[in-house]
C-alpha cells in the first residue's frame, strides 16, 4: 500500500524557521548570563518552549501540516510571550 503524502505549508515552514532562529538567540543570551543560579533559572523556565518548538518541527517533518500544527504553533507563541513577559532577556 502506498504511503500517504505529507501536506506541506510554506508559511508554516517559514514560521518554524523564524522560531528556530529566535530560539537560538534567546538560548545564546541565556548562556551569556554570568550568574549560575540565574542562568539555570532562565534555562529551566525556557525548556518547555524549546520542547514545544522541537515537537512542532518533528511533527511537521514526520506528519506534515494539519489542524494540530496551527494549535501547537499558537501554544508555542503564547509560551514564548509569557516567558518574555516574566523574564527580561
């Protein structure tokens, strides 16, 4: 039986690409923090955001674009906004 083709979305790919670049920038800023305790606190708080983006990227690569893609990306954006609101980076 032939494998079902993944549905692709250029816009979603662009969103993922931009999010990955922003993730790298924020991680670099976190790693530049001199105080170990503060750096660890920031890293722990940022971990769910990184995991969310990793799941979005993995699902898109394996499954493709679907209804869940929009919801997962929206959740990622809200997590990121909450992090930026609570932590000055």
